[in-house]
């Protein structure tokens, strides 16, 4: 059981997903997690009721007593949030940022201290232990700090270490990725219902289909192209469907979608 004290600064969807995933393991207890946001007390009370975590009453005490500070505010609020915490941050504390687009050097500039900073990009599948998290370390983070971040995020899924300049790509790919999959599921659900399957029948078939395809990608050495070709018999139903997707340039649309998300991450980092 890990007894390090963690404070979440920010109470949005990502903070909740990470917190929920952590608490579903046997590694963390609610009594060691504290959450703080800028002004939405109702949201904090909601999270306290759902998970039993502590609420920050005195921000000075909360920060000074923390072992790990997880920054999960909106990127536009990042500088204000970190600067407000700066007087209470101690040099040895590990700072982990899950904020899209905000560099480790930005955070170091705002804290004015040589804290170890790890930048992580999980996704909301963290809430069920299936996040695909990428992380990178700032210049003051040692291998020990990276190991600690790995151990934390491995409780909620898989972890990949990447160079920090690749995190914009990760944000557009896997950070936003669950929404792309849900978008596909929406389209499949709509088609199924228009063709007279019930909502429940469609949901069961779609969710298992997506799960099975994901597991094939994860557990076999075959590439996505190879797996697709195995399903696509000449003159068959799948070929007809894929032909229509090609006609509508769906693959091009997804490429543009991911590039746009990456660009937005870069823009957030330069604001």
C-alpha cells in the first residue's frame, strides 16, 4: 500500500479518471488523496462523496504536506494556478502535470524552483484501468522520479516514455483517442438502429466488436492493415463497406482530425 500523499490541483474529467483508476487498485487509499480546484465547491463535494477523498481546506498546508502534486487544471489556467502554489512548493516534491500542451520548462519557470517535473498524458480510460499514458521528464527529474511516475500510472493502464517534444503528438493521438473511438461507436449505433436493431442489441454487438478488434491489435504481431485484409474477402460485405469508407475519404478525415488535435496542443502550449 502506497502511503505517499498526493494532491490533485484541478477537479475535471481527467483528474477524476486518474483518481478513480488509482482507487480501484490496492495501491492507494482515499485518505492519501486530496483534491483542490479554484472555485467550484459543488464539484469537490461530489468527488468527496463518490470516492471519499479529502478536500483542501488550507492550500498552504495541503501543498506543504504533499509528496506528489498532480496539476490537472485547464491549460489556460496553468500559469495562474502554479504561480499561486509557488510559495508553498518545496524543492523535493514531485510535480506531475497532466495538462495538455504545457511544457515542463513552463512549470519550472512558474515555480522558480528546481523541482522534479514529470509531464504525463493519460486518457479517460484511466477510470477503468485501461489508460494509454505517455510521459516525459523535465531536466530536474531523475530516473527515480521517472520510476515513481511509471509506478503510479501503471496502476491505471500502460505507460510509454517519450521525448517531451512528442507529447503534442501523443495528446492528439491517445489523449483524445477515446473520443474518436466513441465517435465511431456513435455512427455504428445510429446505423444499427436505423436498420432496426434495438439500442441494447446494437450496444452489445458494437462494444464487443470494438473490444475484440482492440485485443487483436494488442495481442497479435499483425499490423492494422494485415488484420483488416484478413477480414476483407474479395467481393464480400466487408469490402463493400470499406469501399464506401474510402469513397468518403474517412481515413483522410481521421488523419486531418489527429493533426488538428496535435496542432491545438501546440497552440495551448504557446498561449
